[in-house]
C-alpha cells in the first residue's frame, strides 16, 4: 500500500494496535500499522505469555513437592532453569505467527517497522516519509518504571521486559513491588529454587484488591519460602563482587541484604516519548497518560488512543476492548463508549485472585451499611476439598438492592470463575439470581454460587419470614387434616 491518504494509521503493534488494524482492514480501510520493535507487544514478548509459561513450570514443581495432598508420594523436582526458559521461548514462538507482520499483511494491513511521530494534526512520519491520515489510533502501551534509588541503575536491574533473557537462575533474588507482577514472579522463582525477598512499600500485598486476598497471597508466598517485607523501602543499592547489597528501611530501621539480582516490578508508565504528541495537539495528564474521553477520543481531532497509554486498567483484554470501540469510532464516527464497571482481571498467583467491580471497602464508601456482601470459604467447597486445594474464598458485593456490583474469587481457578461474575455485573443481575442459576457440580467455579446461596438463606432467615413460614405450615397442616377427615 503506497501513496495517498490513509483511512487509519495505528501507532503500536501490541494487543490494542493489532486489533484496531485487523478490524480496519476487515472493513476495507486503507490502514497502516507502525511498530518500532516486534508486533505482539508486551503480552507476547514480556508479559502474559512468558509469565504464564514460567508459572506453569513453577506450579508443576510445586505440585510434585506437595503430591501428598492427594495421597501420592512427594518428590523434589530436578529443575533445569535453562530448559524452563526454553519452554517459555517455545510458547512464544508458537503464538508469534498470530501477531506477525506477515499475518497482518495477509489481512490487508500495511506494516511499517519503524519509529513513528506526529508531524502535525493529520500526519505522521514513519518509514522515512510523511503519511497523511483521516484518523489515527495511538496504542504504544507502557513501560516499566524503575525508581530513582541510589545505585539501582548501576546494578543492572531486571524488569518484566528483561527477566526473560535470563539463562541461569538467580540464587538470591530481590523483587521490588508487591503488585500482581511482583507477586507472580516472586512465587514462580521461589518454586523454581531461588531464595526470594519481596519488598513492598504498602502495608500489604495487592493493595488494590480485597484486604483478605492480599493476606491470603502473602501467606502462600511465605509458605513457598519467600521473605515478604511489607511497609519497607529500598533505600540504596551497591554493586559488590559476586552480587548486590541492598539497603532496606522499615519502621525507621535499616537492614542490609545481599542478593544476586534485583527484579523491579514497581509500576509502569505510558510510552509516549518521541511520539510528537504536541505537534498533533494531543494532551497528556500528570502521569504522562494520553487524555481520552469515554469514546477514547484524544484532544486532537481524529486521533484516538487505546490500552495502557491511556492510563486505564493495564490489561491485554482491556486494550482489545478499547480497540473494538475505538476502531469503528475512528473510521466511521461511531459513538461506542467504554466502561470499566464490569471488566474482570486476575492475578495468577497460587491461589489466583480474580476480581471484577467494587471491593467491599469501595462499596461501603458509596453506600455505607446498606451495601451487602456474601462470602464462602473454599475449605467447605467440595471440588476444592477433593482436589487438595481447599484454600481461599469467594466474595460477592451487592448494592442496597442486592444487585451484584463487585466480586473477588481468591482461590484455585479464581481467574476462570470471575468471567461469569463479570457477565452478571454487566447485566445488573442480583446476587439471588446467581444462587437460582443451575451450576455444574462439582466445580471450583461453584464457589461464588455457594456464596450466593448463603446470602439468600440469610435474607430469608428473619423473625418475619420465620413467623410467616410457621403460619403457612400451620394452615397447610390444618387443610390436610380437614381433607383427611372428609376422605
């Protein structure tokens, strides 16, 4: 595709950009996608795919050690870390063709493997020349945020982008950050044999989740041998022969620990450097995220943004969700909007933490004591018991009318169970409807339904309902007695 004005130019070849480009090409648009590195983005190369491949190996090693939970002899696995990382690369190689430039070109997308920057309100420079466009979508994602700790840069810290280059397992690993990435990788490396110290500034792990979920994950990490330091700060780093010395501060006291490598998982920032946003009139906020409205329009006419670069929920599925709204909006002036009230996500620790909507604390802030909750401990869930995974809980959050507005499943299979609950939130279902629905037995996903059952029983177990039930039963017994005499 050469010459002429493009219907759409997409900056960035990650999940959001790929979906935008394929939708546009499928609609017959003249579309170009510009990617400076590799198509596939964080999900394929540095995020979802490699991390879950690593977690799969770590999980199997863990189950071998704990086979006694289902009556089998436990064994200590012999871990070849280089082979594990080869498995990670194999998984990426199998999926890469789906996101490749060749596949995009076959779909009708012009792929420009280069940097891109705006040269004006309706033009970008890419591939060594200026290209005019009717509409543009910025989908450049985000990048790891490395804090300005003295000596940290000199220590060559790992991030989620570079950790996959390892060929030898760090014997002693310090992980900075107790969010989803930090917790997942801490557990994975510990199960694969590293001595892991996890440092988190907040008082607890997974601070955006239900407090009980963070506590559950912390107990699981400690059980796997991770040293968890919450409420601690990395003050300084010093490179030493054969390793790194890290100074931690907590409660006014300093502690010096010695590790081989430091893995930074302390947040991300939108990738907007060098894009020439000002030339197009595209505004960013104080975090550097591109400002968008509910239709994903930026402050520049005809320019939209999707995914992490907007500062929205930093998930692959959110970027794809954005793309399905932004592409028709950009091409055809559609009016599709996005909302995050029913967007699910998961932290893939063991146990997993699936979440959608409000936490209990958020619901209490909105409705006070009128917010309702329903909860089930998985130690009583049949499938969890027989599988030796009777740990965790399901928690449902309702508004004063009993409509489901949030849920957390912190247990085995939590990431799978949360999708059905997200659908309930999206359609405004009541918690009682979850109880009334027929669920397959025995499954781990049955946990939220059992929580809903408890909610329904609690609603019915009142002095008024008990009195009404007694009156009804008395009347029915009387009718039976009269009927019997007549017979």
